C-alpha cells in the first residue's frame, strides 16, 4: 500500500508534468507545429487551473 501512495504522489507532483509540457510547447513552437504548441499551452493552463499546482 505504501508503494502505491509513493507512486501516486510522484505522478501528481507538479515537478514532472509542468517542465515536460513546457518543453513540449517550446519544441512545438520551434518546429512550427502551431496546433501542438497551443495544445501543450492549453494543457499547462488546464493543469494550473485544476488546482494541481
């Protein structure tokens, strides 16, 4: 049971998803992939508004 709690805490910690989505947004912007760039920016906004951060 302790392992599940540790894994869940690691997945919900904003340390991993926020930088990953930010890098995706920058990479998509550099590749002129406008839809992917805006999708990742929208994911960052949704993540921030959900109270996860």
